[in-house]
C-alpha cells in the first residue's frame, strides 16, 4: 500500500498537483491537476496583463499622438464630391469624382467650336441652381466665345461671342447674369473690358471698359458688386451690377495705394510701365530687382462681402481691401507668385502659388500661413472649395506634354489627400455637387 501511495504521489507531482494526499484515485488526481493548470494559467495571464497594461496603454496613447493618424481616420469622405475642370491645351472638360474610393477622372469630353484649331477653354462657372454651367473659350478669329451647357447631359444649349480672350467668369447669385473678363492675353497692352451676358438668352447686354488685362472675375455674396484685377495696371476694379458701370477702382502698388471713384485711366497706373510686367509667362516670371509692382491676378470677396482679397502675383502678397472704406487693411505675405484665391465660411483663405509650385492655406483672423503644400506638378492654376468647407480642389496645368492635375486638400487636416491626372493644362475649375458614392 505504501508503495502505491508513493507512486501516486510521484505521479501527482509530475502532473502538477498543489498538495499530496495519502491516497487518491487516478481520476481524482487528473481532475486536481487539470484544476491546478487552469488556475495557473489564469494567475499567469493575470500577472502578464498587469505587467503589460501600462505598455499597452502607452502604445494606445502613442498611436493617438502620432501626427496625422487621427486626422487620416477622419479624412475619408462618406459622399462623392464632383468638380468640373477645363483643360486649355486639350479642348476638354474633365469631371473629377472624389469620395470614399479616392479621386478619379469620372469622364471627359471635347469642348470648342473649331474642329482643327485649339479653342483654349479657360474659365468655368456653374449657375447657383447647378442646372447650367458656362465655359469661356479664349481663342477665336479674333474674338472668344462663352458657351452655355446643360448640367444634366453636358450638352451645349447656347453661345455668344465676346471680346478678346474671355477668361475667368462668375455668375450672379440669382443666376441672371454672367460676368466675363476679356483678358486680351495676346493683344496690345491697351485697356480691355468685362462682358455682361444675360444668362437665359445668352445675349451680351454690356461691355464695360476697365483696365489692361483684367482677370479674376468674382461677384460679392450680395450680388451687388463685381470685382476684377487689372494685371498690367496694378488696379482692383469694382463694377456696380445695377448700373453696369465701374463704380470705383483701387491702385495696389506698394507705397502708392489709393482708392478712387470711377474707372481707371492713364494716371491710375502709378507710373508702372506695362513692359515691366510678365506678359508672356502670365505670372511665371519673378519680379526684377527694385520692382514694387503688384501685378494682380485675382480678386476674391470675403464670405460677408466686407473685404476683397487681391492676389499680387509679382510681389507675392495678398492685399486685403476694406470694401466699405475702400482702403488697404493689411498685406499678407504669400507664396511665390500667388495666383488664384478662394475663401471658406469658417475663415480660411486658400492661395495657389504659380511660381511655388504650392498651395497656401491662411487663417484670415490672424493672417498667418497655416500650411504650404507642394503640388505634384508645376504651374498651379485654380482653386475651388466644397460647399461644406471640407476640401479644396486645386488645378495644376503641368508643363509641355505633361498631363494636368487636380489635387484634393483636406482643409481640416491641412494636407493633400488625393490627386488625379487630367488632359493637358488643367485651368479653370468649379464645384458641381455632393452626392451618394458611386
């Protein structure tokens, strides 16, 4: 009997029993060994968990502290965003779709009137109800054209001949009129004009003389004023939309700033010679030493219309003009060759830097540059902000045979989140709509 007890106790030790008995059956020993092992594992993993808990917590905290991880988790949209872009050297209109699946070229199609020559579509703008959109064709024989499209099927439903090289355009908030600057890119350095087109009938109802090489047509939120920047005269021009006349203009040259009534004239240029401006490169050439000119390329009213922001392409500044007092409020240092502008309702200003090549995002309250994001290719052109203020869509022309590009910027994360290649020389851009993903 003693030998049997010793044998069982030895077996019990080998199986991990926590205490010895004088005699136990094999089944009892097996049950006790199994219970011990379960308890051992529980205690063992409990101790490990206690030891690991701070480390796991640190890992979790570290994950949340890694820059951009939380932001990236919020960047993926749950809807599709659609923008239209005109491609100047390809005579194409491209539709870009950005959503949960990323950015892609949804479709593109040909625009223009001449089957052989390049028509050079430059500007595009949707009607406020998003039922129509308008495209300016810069090239002509010699005059350019404004086309009206149905947004339902991308079909041309109207056209009207305008001035020399019609470029940027905007539609009044009620959808009644389209204001198009006649940029006159290839003509003599003489004052040009802004064309006013009745949108329903596509009839030019007024051609308003302004200054030399007007650009950046934008209408204030109330629809009472239209602003453009005369690149070769260093002037901001304001048109009264009730009278179809120039109400005021503003000289932007640093040290010579002055607001004046009526249209610009020969004495409004502040002594700046047209030859000193970059006409061939259209904002690509840096200023010469001692050049204090502005060479404005864009005029963007603030969301409440109280300010007008002007892109000084030559001096790489953004001039803030108080629309009521008609005075300079401040000058904001910008990126090299700031070109086009857009604003958000929550107080951000986005500027494309044509000589950068990059895009700058500013806090309008402080004037500080929150981020400067390099672009995939050179010659940055236009920018439009989605209605929810979440994304900015930037068109980049590219050089030579390079494709054009649209880059998507997350305005909360302040980073580029997508890019898609388009036909050559992506230029004017406007937002179409937000819809369920496809």
